[in-house]
């Protein structure tokens, strides 16, 4: 499954186009390297989304067969790190 599809299927982003844009901006890495949206994901890969407002690091545990609910999504990845970088929450 493609990286952008994985992020959408596992409810990390709301829309696949958001994942594609993040990859194009270079804020998404897989195993420490900047990744294209078309990169094929494998079990054991580490995905890092490093944006201005959030740092999210995930380890891929499995590949979902299709879009899954938020509750089921947690079965396909493990959160290594999740940091909120917003200074103020209005």
C-alpha cells in the first residue's frame, strides 16, 4: 500500500491529498529518509510526520486491506512519539 493511502486508511490524516501535500513538502520521512507519497509501505517501517504544529512518529505493524475505523486503525501502527508543538491553544 502507498504511503499516502496508508496515512488515510489509518486515520492519521483526513484526506489523501493532505498526505500527498505533506510528502511533497518533505515533512514525511520513512525510516529516516524523505518519502514520496507513492512509496510502498511494509511492516516495520517507521513513519515520521514533522510539521510546524506536530511531530508524529509511527511504526507500521500491518497493512490495512482498506479504510478502517479510528478504533481499528490502532491495530496497524504503534505511536512512538506524538508531540504537540502549538504554543497556545485558543
